[in-house]
């Protein structure tokens, strides 16, 4: 009789444990859904108004998106990190196009995501060419979060009216960069 009572007790304990796990998972799923549905964050998509920002460049200058577009320029925002191999591979192409082109109609801004200047300087010194376009520091990740940037690199084209006209995650080819410039300056 004691053996049967012990087995019933074990079975009861297992059932309570199972129910507890199911209830906990259900509550966590509910909380996650609630936070996602009530969040004010939204992804900036093609066709949306670009989120204005002001960042400091490696040279200590302030750069504001609305001032660039207000000057009638399209803007290419390239979000990147020093650890990112595709970022390292696309930067020379961006620089080649930027330095060989009449870039009066556009600006390329390389937005570094939350790294320190020493890391960035080491990255730049490892490149074959000196980068001529501005490197902006998003130390607090505010701009990265405002644009809901996920994988790096991610590039966004903003036209002179301040509208996002193109967005691509992952590495750009030479032709992709030219297409971004064309879309930003139309």
C-alpha cells in the first residue's frame, strides 16, 4: 500500500510540475506579445520619412541628416562595425566611387555602431585607402535603434526630400553603391 501511495504522490508531483511549466511558458509568450504589440518602435521602411539625427564625426564635426538633405543632397547611410568582414570589403568601393565622382549631389555617411575611436582607427589603418567620406560615431546606438538596424552592414538611401528610398542589409557591390547613389539623387 505504501508503494502505491508513493507512486500516486510522484504522479501528482509530475502533473503539478508539467502544469507549472505550461503556465509559465504561456505567461512568457503573453508578456512577449504584449510588449511587441504595445511598443512604439517601428522599422523605418522604404517610403517612410527618414529619422533625423545629429552625430559627431571622427574629426569632431557635427553632422545632421536634415542639414544634408536641406542642402539638396541625397544621403547614403552605411551602418557598420570594425569586426564586420563585409564592411571591410565594401568600404574601399564606397571610397573609390566617392573620390572619383562629383559628389556634390550626395553624401556618404559611414555610421559606426557603438565602438571606440581606437577600434575605428585600427580598422581604418588596415584599409588600403584613406576614407574620404565622414565617419559618424553612434556611441549610444540611438540612431541604429531609430532605424531598427539588425545585421551589419546595412545601408539606407535617403533622398533630398528626407524620404528613405532604398535599404539593403549585408554587403554592397560596386554596382549596388552606384544604384544607391542614383536612387538618393533622383
